[in-house]
C-alpha cells in the first residue's frame, strides 16, 4: 500500500510539473491538444505510394498526425487525384490547396531563379546544398521569392546525385546528342539544349510511354532505384552517370497565408516533420539506389560515363546559360551569386576531404 501511495503521489507530482505547479502557471500553459483542429490539403506531383518520394510524403503526414495528437489533419492527394502533377504550385499559390510536394526546377518558366533552389549542373552535392540553405542564405532567398506567390517553402527531401539518363542510342560524342528529344527539366535542360538536345518537360506518368513510342529519344529521371521501378531499361539500353543534378532538392511548400495563420506549436510540428522527411528521404535514396544498381547489372545494364567532350561542352554550356539568365533576370543573378559563392568555399573542403578519400578508399 505504501508503494502504491508513493507511485500515485509521484504520478500526480509529475503531472503537476507537466502542466504547471501553481494555478497561475497552469493558466499560462498551452496544451497542444487544446489547439483548434486544423485541416490541410496536400497535393503531390507523384503517384500514390510512389517509392521514396510518394511514401516519404505519406510518412510526413503520419508524423504530423502523431506529433500533433491529431490536431493537424492532412488530407493527401497524389498527382492528378485533385490537382494535375505540374499545377500544384499554382493551386497552392491560389489557396486551392494548402501544401504541395514537388521540385523547384519545375517552376523555371515562372522565374528562372526558382530552378536554382533545386540545384544546378556541376553544382552542390546534397550535403552542400543543405548547408547553403541553412547557413548560407539560401532559405532567405527562396522564401523571399516564393512569398511573391504567397508560398512558404521547406526542404522536403534530396535525391542525391542523379543519373545522366537513359538513351535509345549510345552517345560517343557531342554530335550524337544533336537533335535528340530528351525529357529533362530545369537548368539541366537548358545546358543540354546548348549541346543540341531538344529538352521536353514531362510528368512521371508519361515518361515511359513516350520513350517506348519514340516520342522522346532519351530521358533522365532520378537514380537507379526509381529508374528501375519505371522500367526504362526495357526500351533504352544506354545508361549514363550524371552531372546535371548532383544534389537535387525536393520541396514541401505551404500556402504562406495559411501557414502564417497557424499556431506556433503547429508551425513547429510541421517544420520538424519536414526536416525529418528531408533527411530520411535522402538516406533512403542512397540505400535503395545501391541495391537497384546491382539489380540493373544483373539485367545486363552497365552505367557509363559521358564522353569527355560532352562533359567539357556541358561545362561551357552552363557558363552561357548562367550568363544569359543573369542578364535577363536580376533574381537569377542574386541567387546564383549566393549559391556559387558558397559552393566555391564548399569545394575546397569536398576536394580535400571526401574527394581524396574516395580516391584512396578502393
């Protein structure tokens, strides 16, 4: 009985500490479960249960529900179930939905600077772009530009180094690229255009059929895991390593008016859940890509490097693309200057540290 009494008293004391020891303190305490229940609509650019990207968003929704004690209810709409895949930006800006998950490079047509928040050819790795966002001013610039559309973005995953793509014919020189129709978005598409490629923007669900029917001659997508899932190896046998998206950010973006109207507690929960998704999605990509690359080898697919003249031409093409966009768009120049300044510092560490280590590891 004495032990039971002690435990009961201890439990009551702990509850008192959790809610406030005095009546005045208790009155000031905010209980997250007493927050008004919030209902949010989240639309994505990915099919339902799509590996890593789609399932990552599903985990985010569940994490928010658990952490908020059910006071945040997010209705999840995969691509085309409520909003077409590449219209989520506009729908969220207009307030038709509250959140979307997609990639910033899709919105280059609105403002060329927006594509830089996904990354750039020959640019940041995943670790480097996260560092720029958090400590180099990237987030401030991103949110400033998105606020013009009444949007408030968070990093929502990173694909790590993406592959260069699947081609129906082998690429032996720059000449082999000329005239090819290739699904490739963002600045990578602009650079490929400098090499004679006709870049085409297609959502995920249309890529395989377009490649199979020769509507396009080549496509990049993400990396071995999702490329294997899409089945590109069945219709295009030539697989190349990449340089166009070395650390590509995905975004979890809110309608800014809606987000600003949430309680501080709810904002914190959403931010922490998005940070978890940003990290775990990057790690899952690394894990699944390693396994998928082995499976592709078993299927007779060997990843190759682009010829040296393609790499040199692409680097030259990037300089031209950056100069053109910077001249036409002051926003682009500001973001590029910030990113490239940070990248130059990051390069030194990457070369001395990771670069040298990778050379001696094997």
